C-alpha cells in the first residue's frame, strides 16, 4: 500500500507550477487593469491546481493499465505501474480531483458566466483523454498543444475573465509565454521518456521529432517565452524584469542541449519548474507595478 510520501510523489509536485503560474499572471494582469477580485482569484487557483493533480493521477492510471508505463521508468513515482496502489485507487484519486475542481468551478460559473461551465467541462475531458480512452491524443503527439491551450491560454485568460468579465488583448498576449513554459516542462519530461515511449507505442511529439528535434524544440520554447513577453510593456514598463529569470534557464538548457539523458533530465525538469515559477513571479510583479 502506497505511503503518504509516495502518493505525494505520484501527484508529481514538480508540475504544479503549470497550475500556479497562469493564475498568478492572470490575477496580476486583472489588478493592473483595475478588476482584481481576491476570492475569485483564489478559487481560480484551487480549480487550476485540482485539475493539474487530477490529470497527473489520470495519466498514472491510464498509462499504468495500458502498459505504457513501466516500473523501471526514470522519473516520479508511478503508483499504478509499480503496484504501489491499486488502479481503482489511482482512478478514484483522479476522479475525485476532477470532481473537486468542478464543484469549486461552479461557484465561478454562478458568479460570472454560464458558458464557463462549458469551458470547465472541455478542460476536464481534455485532462482525461490525454492518456485515457481508446484513442488518447497524448499518444499522437498532441500533448503540447493541449498544455499550451489549457495551462496557457485558458488558465490566464480565464483567470482574467472571472475577475474583469472581459478578455482584453493583454490577457491573450500574457498567456503565450506562460503556455510556452508549461509546454517546456512537458517537452523535457517526454524527452527523457523517448526510449520507453517508443518501445511501448506511446507516440508523443518527442518520439515524432526524435532526440535532436525535441532538444531544439525545448530550447526554442524557453527562448521564445522571454521574447514574446516583452510586448506587455504596453501595460507596464517593468515587464523587462522577466529577464532576471534568464540565468535560471541556463542549467536546464545546458542539460538538454548537452545531450544529457535519464536522471539528469529529471533534475532538468525541476530546474524548468523553478524557471517557470521565477518567470511567472517576475512577470506578475511587473504587472502589479504597472
């Protein structure tokens, strides 16, 4: 039976910046545009984090029962594949996380707009069918598209919308660098797993691009995130503060472009998460100062 620490590892906490950063940036932008609502921002954060935990457990369950996860795989604890938890327990954790996200989201729906219910339903469906169902789109190289859309565009623009009840161009612009860094987390994770994914028939974008192409994609996403954030100087002249996070990009870029594999890329995953958090914090501060 899995211990508490193993369940926490199974949640894949290194991926949580994917859910925290877009809400922080969206909230800071709402503040800069004069529409900050603290309790809606808090609820948006809860929904985002619950969805992230839910998708992590759903992936653990689906990959485990399909046999595309193996006990020998490098990376965070796989509860299903290693037999630490029964598949039905991991499935219950995933469904429970989605249900909790849905219940909290209903408050935002009731106090903002009914069509957010549709957005939430699509987000939960996308989280499940990433690796779940008969034809999971994550096995067809579309995982990065989903991450960009839901942990970039939807999360940032949605956070702004529930507070401002509008979706100005600034929100769409801010969602791009956030989405790119979220994708970078997935890319380095899938880069590490290319050998085992190829063997088990899990055709991720990394498997399609190959080792060299995936390493170039990661570097491009990281560099582009800094570049595309700069137009937000129209909101705040402090936006170039994000460049202070650039030194944190050096260690993971060296790992990726230097050809490191396996456990070295696990460390790179953590470094990418720290880069993502620092970038998000600096962009949020810059927007607040504006």
